[in-house]
């Protein structure tokens, strides 16, 4: 049975606590919490399998593309989901679709942990009130930044460590034992469906009529040029060029009438003024 070492489990758990604390590295951790990509990269670096980790994480990213966080609360925690699902997939050599099926319930449990963090912070709020009443800047900083961060580490590091060190190998072995059965087929189908739902939600949210042609252009380009082995970097370059052309054309459309009007201004001579008046 392949397992994670104590150090590997601890490093991933510390990273999750950093992301969930939300203030480390500035506002960047807030974005990291909403996206599993960086957490998947860290898992790949720690486990020494970056390429496969990013393949799995890219599939996870699809299901979270349309997830929103009203009031900071999310129905599923992408960073926690990736922190568990990616190691499980790497240990069990699972497909990306199977990893998605693992990530979804883990992410749901992670959302409850985040709500528990909010509950713990309510007890820390009284220190903030006292600091504000006494106008103590250092005490305010401690109560707003230091104490919640410490609480986040105390909450997430042990639980994620236990889930990785003891749980991930067991989950990977169970899924491997079910390889070739209808259960794995169901996981693959569900995983693919969740990814499609994530893409559909994103298209619905950003689906302004003038942008939809670009979405379909990207899709059919990827299908038509699949045999050419074009990399994602090349597609990204194409996308940037098309975006620049679109922005420039929009700018010219907006500034066109005023420029044309300015060019059509007729200079009147003195004789014209005499004739007119």
C-alpha cells in the first residue's frame, strides 16, 4: 500500500491552513481558496508528481468554475477537496474523473470545517471589541489577524494531516480494489458530468451574447486541431491575440463616429460668414 510520509502530509496540511486563514500572502490566499489549481500544484511538488497532479487538478478546476461564495461561504471548499483528492488520485493511480468523485464529498465536509472556523472566530471577537474600546492598535492587529490565523492552523492542520496520512491510502486502496467494476464506471460518469455542469454554469454566468462566439470558437478549435498536438500554451497565445484584436476593434467602434465627425468639420471662410449673416 502506497502511503504519504509524515512530512508530506504535514506540508500539505500546513498549506491548506495557510490558504484557509485567508490573510497570509495578502488577498492572494482568498483567490487560492476559491481555486484548487495551486493546491494541486503544491500536492504534486510535495509528492514529486507535478505533471499528473496538474492533470487531476485541471479536471477539479472545471467543477469549481461556477461556484460562488456569497458572504464568504461556499457550498464546497476547493482547496480542501484538492488537498485530499489529488494525493488519493496519485497514490491510487486514478483517473481524473474518479478523483472528481472523491473531491466532491471531501469539499462538502470542508465547508463545514470552514463554518466551524467562523464559529470559533465569534469567541475571538470579544478581544477585538476590548481592543477597539481601548484604542490599542497592536491588540486590534492581534485579535483580527494573529488569533484567527492561529485558530485556523489549530483547526485545519491536524484534521487535514490525519485525513492525508491515514485516510488517503485507504481510499486509494478501496478504489483500486473496485477497479473494473460498475462502481468505478459510475464514478467516472458522475465526475465527467460534474465537470460539464461547472462549464455550463460558467457559460451561463458570463454568457453575454457578444462573448459566446469566442467560447464556441475555442471549443471547436480544440476539437478540430486535436490531432496536431497543440499545447495549452499555444492556445493561450491564440486567445490573447484574439482578445487584443477584439478590444482594439471595440475601441475603434466607440471612437469611430466622433473621429469621423471631427474629420467632417468644414472650415468657414470670411465670405461664408458674410453670406450667412
